């Protein structure tokens, strides 16, 4: 912004402009180098310009939000595959089987976790068709298929209230993380193997460690609020020879298209934990 600019009218006079003229020049009516009209135009220009930007932003945001569904994430992996987790929530299950205090935390944890699977609670849910996906595209509020804890038999905490921990044959519950819309192909089941020379005997509940198709798909917590994941209980039939040795057990989901051998994610379709029972 030049302040020494001369107009032809005062071109013949000696230049008298001072620094004050740079703020307000009485000869030309300029304020910081611009006339009032010029300033008004500039203000108007920026007003319109930023107004336009704000409008563009709001419009794009609005269009974007129209395409989002509250219940389904828009961007997902090509083939979403769930991770496996176990209960009790510990990857190091170590206890002295004659000391109630030591395994008490695991038993308590399993008991708390299974509250939502109480038979009395689950009786309010639907009896679904075995081996069929339970698709509910029409309803607003989705129904839930029953999963009663009594299905877990010796690992239900009902007949044996310590889940096998007292007898040194502990139960571990395996569940898949929820993935909205997941419909596993095939017949997914849990297969656990212990890393030792001779195979470790295990019992699975429900039989063969299967996850029934009726528990899929899951529709998200907004519309499927009382949904419970199916569970597989694994009872590790440890013997006296196993006591005092740390045993590594790996459980994998097999028999389906769910991934279970990703190099980068060791919880994708599998879970590894350690068990050590002392006496
Ligand atoms: C296990 O607990 C019992 C009873 O509290 C105790 O006598 C025994 O020494 C404990 N065993 C080990 C290996 O700590
Ligand atoms: C689940 O059942 C147990 C015993 O059967 C009972 O003590 C507990 O209160 C029940 N919990 C719920 C949430 O119904
Ligand atoms: C479980 O996995 C082990 C080891 O990978 C395998 O030998 C066994 O056949 C599997 N069992 C079933 C029922 O798939």
C-alpha cells in the first residue's frame, strides 16, 4: 500500500505527505491507503467469499451425513473377521486349586459375566431356528435368540459352582467379538490345542464347540440392545501330571470363512492363554 502515491491534481505541489497521511490522507480521503468505497467493497467481497465457503462446508457436511447410517459403519474391512476373547479376563490363569481365595476371582468373574445368560433372563428371548441366520430386515427393534447358560452344562456354574476350578479342571469361556452384519459361512466351531507332547483332553459346551448361525447377524447396539453373543465353554481336563506346569493353550475358530491365522493380529479368530494349576 503506497502512501506516497501522487494524484495529478497535486502533482505540482511539493510533496508534503507525512506518516500521518498513511493513516488518513485528507487530500484523497484515503484511510490506510484506501478510500471508504474501496474498503466497503473489500469488506463486501470477504463477506460474500466467507459466506460462500461456510455454505459449501455446511452443504458437504449435510450431504455426507445423509449417507451415514446410525447402525452400520460405512467403512469396513473387505472381509470383517472377529477377534476372540476369553473369560475369565486373564491370559494367565494361575491358581492353587486348594486355595479358594486364589481362584475365587476367576469364579466370581465368570459368575458375573454369566448373569446376562441366566436362564430366567434368556427365556424372554426368542427360540430361533437352529442352523439358520436370524435375519430381521423389517423390524425396527431386533429380537434376540436365547442363549441359556445351562447350555454350558458343567461350565455353566450351576451344577458346579466353581466352574471346575476346585477339581483342577478349569472352564474357560470363549466368545467372538461383535461385528455388525457378520454372517459366518460354514459352521464355525472352537478348537483348542495345548502345546505339549500328548494332546490334552478337553470338553466343549455346547457340543463340538459350535457357534450356531442363529446368533448372526448382529444389528448394532441401537436396535439390538439386549443381544448376547453365543459362547463356547472349554473345560481343560488337566491331570495331576499337569499340575505345577505352565500350559499354553491356543483356541481357534475353525470350520468357517472367519480368519484365524493373521500374522499381524494374534487375536483375529484365535486366542492364546496360559494355565497353571498348583496344589
Ligand atoms: C496351595 O494351598 C494350600 C492350602 O492353602 C497350601 O497348603 C499349599 O502349600 C499351596 N500350594 C502351593 C504350591 O502353594
Ligand atoms: C441369575 O441366577 C442366579 C441364580 O440362579 C441369581 O442368583 C441371580 O440373581 C440371577 N441374576 C439375574 C440378573 O437374574
Ligand atoms: C483341532 O486342531 C488340531 C491342531 O491344529 C487338529 O489336529 C485337529 O484335527 C483339530 N480338530 C478339529 C475337530 O478340527
